[in-house]
C-alpha cells in the first residue's frame, strides 16, 4: 500500500467515498493509486502535462496491478479530459492561479463535481476565483509536509457568487480547522504578512494605504491565533 505524505493524505480524505476521480497533475500517481487501492475511489484518471511524470505514474499503476481501474492521459490541465461519469476533480501541487485557469477552461461543466484543490502558492487568488464564480468553499484541511504548511480546499458549485474580503482570501476556512497543522499554517501566514508589512514600512516611498491594509491582516491573524491557543500566540 502506498504511504501518502500528509498533504496528499488530506486530499485523499476529501475524495467522495466510492467516487470516480480525475487527478490533474498526478505526478508519480501516488494519490490515484492510494485512493483506488484503499477502496476510497472506484476508478481514477491520472493526468499530467509532462511525459516523464506520467510514465512514472503508469509504472506505479502497473506495479500495483490497477491498470483496469486507473487510466492515464497526457494533457494540459483538463484539456480534452472526459468529465462524464466522474464525481471528483483533484488538483494539487501547483499555484492557485494555475488551478483557477484550469477550472476556468471547463467552468460550464463543473456543476455537481466535488473539487479537492491544493494550491502550493497563491491560495488567496484561488479562493477569490471560487467565490466569484459560484463555488462554495465547503471546508479546508491543513497539512504540514516537507516542513511546509498547506491548506487543501474542498469546494462545490452552487451558483452563488460570494464576496471574498481580503481576510477570507488570505485565510479561507482554514481557520475552522482545529488541527495542529492548521495552527502551523496560520502562523506561516502571519509570518509572511509580518514580513510583507516590514517591507512596506521600509520602502523608499511608503504607501500608507498598503501599510494599513497589511497591518490589519496581520492583527486579525494574530487575534485568530490567540483565540486558538493563547499560550502559543505571538
């Protein structure tokens, strides 16, 4: 059985039980193989834009004897991917803006899908895109892997376009995850915001509005961390 790291494991947890998934950017295919081998997914389609990683995924699938339940496809994002019959779309290991672009290309066809999205960067941009395009962020699950903290976004289309204020774009529903990994994720966000604030204040021509905005975000993050664990808050 494939042992997933915490990042991929959190993605697997958000898969529809017994569903049929499309793993975009499958890399070595570990997520697809683990989901099918464990019985969490009925079938999977693993895609990647690069022949090398896709070849590695195909080898992993063969080694686990799952060729009849996991297909592969060399393609860019969801380009040309058959969506009919699938229940889940899982996209991880890339930037939030790129994930949004992949979804945008097939936007009219995404109703009813369970989306499991793991942005490596630009999570705020992805949250904003989801809100503006009629997707509800159902929940987020945080994970620390290879000394880095991530949030995995679980979203579904409901047609309601939502306002995405700057703090929600920054934090999303990671604030509702009471795990230790979520605390690390939020602390990471605070550290980044404090660094950004320091840079703004030390600029040759400080922008007062940007400084006030950054300070507000940092203050909200600090208060959030204090409510979660007062003894650990900065």
